[in-house]
C-alpha cells in the first residue's frame, strides 16, 4: 500500500510543480497587497489627522465645504457648506467620512526628511572609517603647491 503512494509517475510530478508555483504566487500576492493596503491606510490616517479649521473637504457623500471646528477627542469635525446668499449650514461629521481634502500633513514632510537623513547616515557609515589625512605643506607634491590662483569672470587673477 505504501509503495503505491510513494510511486509517482512523471505526469503527477508536473502537476505538483504547477500547483506549488500557484500556491507560492498566491502567497506573494497576499503579502504585497497587505503591505500596499497598510501603506494606504497610514496615508489616509495622516491626512485625516492633518485636518484643521479652514481646510477644504469633500465627504464620502459628496458634500463639499470648509472645516470650521475639529474635535480630536470625538474624532469629528464641523463642516460649513453653502454661501452668504444661499444660507450657510453647519454639519458635524466623523473624520472617517472624509473622501478628499486639501489639508497637507506636516508630519509626512518631516518623516520624509528623517528617512532622507537616515539614508545619508547609512551611506556615511558604509564609507571607510579612516580617510588618509592631508599631507603637511612640506610633503605635498610640487604640482599641487604651485597651482595658479583661480581667475575671475573678467579674466584677472584675484
């Protein structure tokens, strides 16, 4: 009985290989889609947190207006719609109702700067720790010691 289970012909091996490749592809898709979704959620959260009075907002219901008040404890904001002529109205929304906004998160710019600083620090750490020190003036080659002074724009020496 066990011998029949262990004996596999070439056609079945090909099936297992194809099945294995499909399983690996599905796992890779789940991993990358999860990362992308997490990044989008983080960006949406920073955008919602950047809402301040005076920000223009469009809700998921299509209502456009200007934010008048933000309550961070209740996670809500008050939206002013309408005009002086038609009459203004004020509506209170949950921050999750925001679809689009012109608010810019200051923290995202700072985060990008921090990432850039971290990258430059990593590059500096990869550079050799000890650079050769400059030679004293006496030991410098004569070619370097007798360089002509740089010329200015009008061709005269400084």
